[in-house]
């Protein structure tokens, strides 16, 4: 299991468009992925789960990956969040 924290930079947080892109990226990953804001754990492979978390701009989230390809998947998810998921 590997994990890393990252700050959400999207001006409107993880609303529909960036959540959809995150789900597309996460579903290509082989490991189990959880994104947590300290209170809620969400599966980024599910757009409903991701959107229901209500993750806002400036929120610090921890990405946890476990299983086959966990290191690569962690980098992929962290880089996607840091890039602004197409909004920066």
C-alpha cells in the first residue's frame, strides 16, 4: 500500500467535469484506489462516489493505492489532481 497527500486546485473543486475525467483515469488503473479527505473515503472509479464527497478547491486529500501497479497508479492519480484535471 502506498499513499500521498495532494491539494485540489480546481477552482470549483471536483464537480462533474473533473470528476468525470478522474473516473476515466482511475478506471484504467489496476490497483484499488481510495481518496480520503479525512472524513470520507471515496472510490474514484465511481463518479457518484467521487461527486458525493463534495471535495472543494483547496482541500487536502490523501490518495491510497493498494495492489498490482500501486506505485504507478499513485503517480497517475496524483499527477492528474495536480494538473487540475483539465481546468487549470
